[in-house]
């Protein structure tokens, strides 16, 4: 039996105006992609090739110039911004290179935040967040703020936060880019654990081909298309 397609895109194109405004830069030139349930897809490419732009469009953070993105077969860019934000909060977890944790909140509060935004009772959100942080080896860091955590610990909190609302897909943009080898191995092992235990699909943007080589599928973004 074939697995479900969790995320797909058809003929994605993205153009930007140059700084002078006299030229149109074609970043994405017709990207097509299908991602199955529990599949880890790596996308590599040179700096400036459009990897982050593609990830933002796949996650509903930026609109394409043309083409469409589908989550579980549903076109996302037909929705108004508030509905799209609701769908994104329910379907997608984001992990970024620089964590984007809220500095004034504890690790526990950061992980609770997506559930609170969704409207979950605080008690339920705290229970879920506590369990996730324990799963990521952060049970003794619940009340620590980001400034009190190492880079690897911050990334683990970021990953726990991405899972708070049980998303079907995680979009990770260079999640190991600022980490040493030990922490990189830890984060990668956690990502594969999520795939194996939770059945989560993962799109991993990376410039490190040795990391990409461990993923189920590898694409190279070159000249605006995936090879």
C-alpha cells in the first residue's frame, strides 16, 4: 500500500524585483515535489539558490508568484491569511537555524506557545510540552530561559516546540548549521526518531551533503528547479 502524500507542490515559481527595481530575479522556475508520510527529504543547493525561499513557500509563510502548495491534497494559497495561519499551526512545525525562541519565556513556556495560540487549555499545553521536553532530554531545563541554554539545547527546545500541535510535517532550515559535531549528531538522531516513532514527514534544508546522504530522498535546487 502506498503512503499518503502529506505535502506537494506544483510548478512553483517565485520572482523578486532587484534592488534597483529594473530587473526581475527568477528564483524558483517551476518546482514540483511530492513528500510522503514518514519520509525525510533533504534539499541541498548553493548559497542563494532559493532553498529557504522554497521552504517558506511550502510552509505557507510566503506566497509563490505562480503555482500552488497542497497539504494533504488541500490547496493552501486559496485561503485568506487568518485561515492559512490556522492551517499552518495545525499541520506544520518549523525548525530554524537560529531557533527563534522567545527570550523572555522559559523553555517550557516556549514549547507551550503553539498550543496556547491554537486555543488549548493551559493545563493540556503544559502536559504536552513537559512530555516533549522530557523526550528530548530537557526535563531538567524546563524553567531555563534561552540565554541559559547552549546552542544544542536551544535547538532541542525548538524541535519540541515544532511538535507541540502534532504536525504531519516538519520543515527544518539548516537546523544543525550552528552546532558542533556532537550536537549535530544528536539533532539528526532526534529527527530520525520522530520519523520512526511519530510518522512525521521532514523536509531538511542543508548545505552539508554528508547529512543529506542519510535522508530518504535527496534533491538539489539548481537554476530554480529540483534535480
